[in-house]
C-alpha cells in the first residue's frame, strides 16, 4: 500500500518545482515511459482520446503523480508492468463495474474496491478530481473526467500488481 508519506513527498517535490511544474511532470512522464512503457502507452492513448482540456491536464497530472507515488513508496520493489498486466487491469475494472451495475443491492462501486487496496492513492486522486470540478465551475465534461478517472484506476490496479512483496512475490500482498 502506498503510504501517505510517499504521496506527500511527491507533492513536496512538485511544489519545490512549482515554477517548472510542467517540466517536473514531463520528467516524471519520461521516467514512466522508461520504467513502465506499456503503462505510459496506455496513458498516452487514453489522454489522446480526451478532448476536454481540463480533463486532459488533470489526467496527465494524476497519471504521472500516481506513478511517482508508487516509485517513492516502493523504490526497489516496483516491478515492470507489461501490456498483459495493463489489459488485465482494464478488463478487471470493466468486469467489476459490470457485475456491480447488475446487482441492485450492491453497496460499493468499483473505485471503492480499488480504494480498499490503495486508500491513500485514491483519496489523493479523488481530492484532485473534486478540485477540478470546482475549478471547472460547472463546465467540465463529466464523461471526459470519468474517462480520466478510469484510466487512473487502471494504472493503480496495474501498479499495485507490479509491486513485488518483501518475500519477492509479485502482486498485492
């Protein structure tokens, strides 16, 4: 589980680079591309299909900072995520959403389930989504924001499965 200290460290490093925030995010994306190429390709594809500028900016910010938080939390235990891992994470989310949509008595949404495994990351993501909604002042394309949110959820699932446990086993403990 990514701890809140790791998220804070990423936020502080970005705040220290506030003047060059875009440069810091671009460096983070290049690191994502090098270390998690298939995940970077997935992120690029999802963002390229997003036409709303606010949603696209938020998506870029979140996809990079979530990766950086995982890197901060697990500097020596973060395994590489391949295309199959990204596809599995995306399919897992889609199946979970479909099952929950069919069950009228279902209390939890799929993001609630992801949050059980990564509560600090999802709290961070949802905080920034809420801020984007406030900044958009009612003019945010909610479908585009949802697309970005789903992409971040897929990233969180994939990266969570890429973390090697202290006993050197891949996947969530």
